[in-house]
């Protein structure tokens, strides 16, 4: 054990705080999911009741499906576009500082303000997007009052906010690859595309893994975007009701913290599952 | 070689337009009156009401006082994160020790708890420590930045080569010196990003500071700005003016933090 | 952390402890819930009183602090839609009757007073403002069709008028509005005093049928509350009316400024109702309840309520103030009409209804299904059945019979 002392010491400050501020809330959530609690009165142990209600609750399942759909609709374009922008930025020399700031602005802008703006862009009868569609002779889309309109609008907001952010992450990853690699590839006569695909992407794998897992965890917890765009009820047909929105509604609006915690546990399982799948998917290429 | 650059710049330029458009609209809202932006058709170009709106923000809330609070909290958290998280991440990435995988998975697991729910137990802990209402309550929990550790671990795994560490070890470098001399210099861009990321998330956080700060004179900027959102009859122009003002310091922090990337890019430019 | 520490901490959450050393008296209110001027004056008048304005997420903060049982405010604002949810935990609040609230009872609207009291007679909320409803309408549009707004006394009148101007405009903003208002006109809600779910009864079916009829008649615009579409429609006259509470006048003024002068207010078709309004409560953590009560009664006295109306359009819960000149100002936005008179009439006639802790939660099932009827064309009968089964499930979950 002595051999590992420096390592344990190195992580100990972190894990000390972690136990208090990370682990305790997690165990508390689990504890709460077995109680009936309105947040104010006494807790009452109810065994598996909350989970029984959960699995038979069609709103919960709908919120799960909504969350996954919005997650796919937002994460795939975000990561792909982020990667493209990073490559272009990496090879382009002029105005890079300007580009960087321009792409970074969305991720630092307060979400509440952004949602007000997106509300007017997607507004059905008088929104900007429909005005543009109209001008182009295309049919108007009821963005915030139809099932897919709502999902696309929420996803568009997420893509807008996080693409540049992921581009910056990839850019940092690209910095770590020494220019020798690129030079060597050029000497070997490899095309740009081949260099990218065979050498750069595999070397970026750890960073890509990070973005994939981070967007899995973040994306499956989508909350504020939906709350502000379509309201706490999730909009018409509950198309915008995400899992965390449902959890929040049950716990803080209806004072049902026990059930809120049960939804939280459900969410935890889903996030864990998809994180493992994604981890496997990204890592598989590495071994091959 | 000229043609590809044209394509690249037009792709980037289009992205910039899309990226900045909502921000432009925020500026439109911040520089017009609320009447102008809510009426139909709304104003679409910047107006001349910016100073009026900013003036209203300054009278309604203690803008600079809360900005100072936010700055202190965000800086404190950033320093601690850079210190603790990079060391922990380095250890996770490059050393094998019993319990490594377990601890790492546990770490990732906490990211999966929605912050809305964990606020309650965290608040209880804060109350026990007597930290409710103080900036410590914002700084210390922000230190356990699981995203940060995960990010650094991934970056270090790819960027710091085992051979270098091995060489350092053969030279008689202990654990800490390997971290300091071999690890840190290579991971500067990652640290730059981690710093920016931490600073921004503390700066923009709303729910936790709202819950844990109780003194009307000691709020963070986002909480103070939140007070401008009335139940009815919100003055959106004023809210937008405050929001735009609150973003400016972040852009400055980004510029400072991004120096790391930019310096490296300049080096890379040679191969262009 | 070992198991014992964890259980100790979890136990703290469960059993409660307010150990902190507190000084002064805290008062939490959402922004715009009480006049800032009045709050400032109160802080000067009662040394040690520290009002905190909380913006969005007021409820999150209040619930987290209550759940954590620490730094709970001495005095807190309670929204009208939330207050009944606190009734099962009335012992977390000071019963205002024990502080002599009854001697002030005569000054306040009876139904509003009742809303702040539990079925057992404990009083946890002291009346702030109310939301008496009225019919807002565009006189210019109505005139062209020869419709008189103040002649629309029943829902039938209202819908008939809607059919008349169907060619040009939609009378109804959305179905939810019809359902909410029709329910607000009813003496019975979704749960009765004995804890029985009554959401399948005739009074609910009546409100539902009204909403569905508006859809069938083709007079419903189906717009989402608060969206830019609504503002545009109200400005252009595409939707020339809405049934709303007194506070909606402010939203109308800021959302449709260009239609100034065209609007009027008439009594609500189908009878008076209330929508919104709030309360102040004293929590059991307050160490000086008598003094807190003094603060509350000062803040909510008729004079301060008058000020609240002038500053924030908060409609008073004290009927004596309705006749004051500060309130009875001709309003240019409404063509010089003294709109307070209409709302005052409404305020005096609001039915007294029993509100269970679960009204908002159950009503959600109905709103949800109505929005499916409206936007996705779901057959109304199927929607009604689904609303019933959803509401029933929620009722079972929360332990109603």
C-alpha cells in the first residue's frame, strides 16, 4: 500500500470534498426514492411504491422517449459540426481569434436570454423562421405547437449553444497532436482525408470520448432549454417534457419529492446505461 | 492553395453569422425599449435606449457589488479546480493503483445526479457547516468538478506520453516532480480550457447560488439579474441590457484563458 | 463518510433542526409580488426587517430551504395556486388566528380570507392581492360586428358572438383559458372536503364541454399563453378578446401597446371568478411571531394595498379601497374606462370554493388533454377519457378516494 501513497495523497483532497458534496447527495437521492415526502412534513417509508408508480406512469416513459429523441437530435449535429469547425479553425490561420470568440459567445450567454430570443425565432404565426420560409415559398411549420417542431426547436437551441464549445474542446485536443505527425503523413504522401481519418481521429479518441460522454450526461439532463421554450408542463402533447423537467415539476411544483427522487433514480439508470454504451462504442475502435 | 482557404473562410463565416445572430438580437433588445420589442412587428435594428436600460439595471440592483461577489467566487473556484483537479486527473490518467476504476466510475456517477435534486442535501451540509450565505458555499462544492477531472484525464491520457514519464522516473523524479515537470507543461491548453470552463460555470450558475445565498446584499450577478424577472410586466429590455453586460467579463476571461491555444496555434501555423 | 454520519445527516433532513443563529427578520417575496417602495418603507419602519426579492425559481428556493430546515424565512410569500399544498403541513406555519387575525377579518374579502385557511380553521396565509376576472375586448372590432361587450353575460352569448366574427377573427385564445375560467366560476373543484376525487362530476364536465365547444365552433386561435403570437394577435385584432384576471391588463399594455385605446373591460361571461393572487405567511421558525404579524398587517393594510395597486397593479383584497381615487383612474389604454369598477364588482362576487392540496396537480391532466385536442386534433371524447384515467391515477398516487 505504501507504494501507492503519493497517488492516494494526490487524489485525497479531491475525494474528501467529493464525499461530502458529491457522494452524500447521491446516497440521499437513493434514500429519498423510498420515502413519501412533501419536502415540509415528516418522511414516510413506502418501500418500492414510488418505483411501482414510476414503471406504470406513461408520462415518465414519454419523458424518457422525449429526452432520448432530443438528445439524438441535438448531440449528433453538435459533435459533428464541432469537429468540422475545429479542423477548419486548426488549418486556417487568419482571424482565428475572431472566429474563436464568435463561436464561443453562445456558450457563455445566459440561457434565459437565449430562450427569449429563440422563442421569437420559432414563434408559429409571427416568428422569424416562418417568415423566412414564407419568403422562400415553403410551408410554415408550427414550431412550438407540434410534436416534432418542439423537439427540433429545443435541439436547435442546444446545437446553437454547444457547437462552438465542443469545437474549442476539439481544438485543444488537436493542439496536443504535434505537427510532426502531420508532416510525417504529408511526406508519406497521405491525402488530407487519410491523415484525418487514419491518424488524427484515432489520436483524438480520448478527447472525443470526453465530449461524447459529457454530452450524454448533459444532454440526458436537458432542462432549462425545454422549460423556457415550452413551459413547465412541456408544451402541447408534452412533446418537450424531458425527464429532468418532469422530475422538477413533480418535486418542486407539486411537492412530491419522493416521486421526484424516484424519477431521478430512473434518470440515473438511463444515463449510466447510455454512458456505458457510448464508452464501449468509442473505445471499440481503439482496440481494433 | 488559395481556393481551399476561401471555402474554409466562407464555411466559418456562415457559422459565425448563425452563432452571433441570437446575440445580435439580444443587443437589439437591450438597445430598444420593451414596448418596441414586444409590439408587432418588433424592432429589428439596435435602438438608442441602451443607456436608459443600463441606468435602470444599475438602480434596480447592486450590479457591481454582485459582480464583485461573482468574480471572487468564480476566481476562487477556478484556482482550486486547477490545483486539485489536474493533480487528481494526472493520477487517474497515468498511474495504476488499487481502486482506480471504482473511484473513477463513482466520480462519473455523481455527474448523473440532476443538480435540481442534489441542491437539497447539499444545502443541508452547508447549513451544518454554517456556510449558508457565504461565498465558501459557492467555491468549495464547485471544486469537485467531475467534468473537469474527466476532461483532464482524457486529455492527459492522449497528450502525456508514458515514455516521457518513464524517462523522468529513471532520472529519479518522484511522483510530484513528474506531475510538475512532465505533466503540467504539456497540458497547458487543457488547463486553459478547464479554467475557462470552471469560471464560466460558476459565473453563470443560477439555482445553487439562489438557494444558498440569503443576504440581499450578497448575491451573485445571475441571482441579482434574476430579480429583474418580475412575475408580470417584466422589462425585457432592462433584463437584456443586464445580461449583455454580464457576458462581457466572460469574453475577457475567455481571451485571457485562450492565450494558451493561440500561442500554440501560432507555432502550428508554420506548417500551414 | 461512514454510515452513521450519513444517517445522522439524512435524519437531520427528515426530522428537522434549525440551529443557525439568526438575527433580524427575513421576508421573501418574488419580484413584483409586493411594491418595492412599500417594502423599503417597511424596512425603515421595522428595524431588522430584511426583505429579499427572489426572481424566477422562487418556489425552488423556498422548498429547498424548507426541506433543508435551515434559513427558512420568518415571513414568506405564498402563491394562490400553492397555498393549499401547504395545508397538510399547516403546523410549519404560525396560525395567524392565534395572533389576533380575526379582528381584521372584516376589512378583507371573505372568499380570499377563506383561501388562506385550512379546513380545520387554521389560518396560514394573510391576503395580499387578488385576481378578479373580466372580459377584455377590442371595442373597435366588436363595434364593426355590432357586438356589445358588456352584453355578453353567459358563455353562450360569448360563443355566439365568436361565431359572428369568425370570418375575421378568433374569439378565444386557447381552450385552457376557457376551462380554467369555467372552473374558477365553480364552487366545486377537483377534490371535495372529504378527500374524494370529483373530477369526473358534472361541474368539471361542464367546463370541459365549454372548451370543446369553442373548438368545434371554430372560434379558437389555439395559441400558447405568453408567446409572441399572442401579442401579435392581440395587437392586430386577430384575437379581439380574452378572459383574464385584473393583472392581465398590465400584460396587455406591454404586449400590445399599439392597440391602445381600443380595449374595454366587461364582466366575465358566465359569472365572476378569481385567477391568481397571493398571501404572506409566518413560518414556525420565526422567533418573534407577534412582531412579524405587525409587519404583515402593516404591509397589507388598505393604505399599502392602494400603493401596491398604483405601483404594480396588484388588485387589493380590501374592498374598502376599491372606491379610492387612486384606483378609480380613467385608463387611456381602455379608452378612458375606469376598469377597476368592473373588477371590483367581480371581486365581490367570487364564489367560495374548497381548494385541496392537489388541485394544480390534477388540473394538469385536463389542460394537457385539451391542448392535445387543440393542437393535435385528438378526438374530444378520447381526450376526456384519458384525462379521467390520468387524473384518477394521480388521485390514487396521492391517496385520494
